[in-house]
């Protein structure tokens, strides 16, 4: 059974070919029965802004501290999609809590 560790939103930026806009990204951390830690990263962005800046299905999320990670939309974005779309990074998998905290300092207890 998966143990939910933390889910929270953080300020960051989305970068599409050098054009940046402020976004809030969400981290959802969990621990699996095998001891592995998983972190899902997602954000919602306005479809029209994405299209205006040339987004089709991939961009870069600039997290707190300047860490960059690729984010994607499951298909090619077009005007028929919802006005707000969810972009996701590939789930990160770490073997230990120390590795999790190094990779995602946002998740450290405050």
C-alpha cells in the first residue's frame, strides 16, 4: 500500500523557448511498500498562452532554486483542448528519504 507523504504547491516558472511565465507547480510525494519514494510533478497552464508561445507538447519547468525539469502534455496541444491544461513531468523515483530531499528540497520539513 502506498503511503502519502506530502502534497503541496510551489511557485516556479514555465519556459517555452526562452519565454517564461510564473506558474504554481504541485509536488506529490509517496512511499511504496518496497521502500521506494515517488514524486509526481504537475502544473496547470492556460491553453491560449501555451499556444501563443509555440507550445505543442513539451516545455521546461523551472522549480524553486532554479532546478529545471522537462514537462509534457500527453498529446499535441491545440485549440480544441481545455482552456486550462495539465502538464506533467515523468515521475521521479528515489531509493531513500535523503535522496528525495536532495532532489526535491521543497519537500523538506519547514
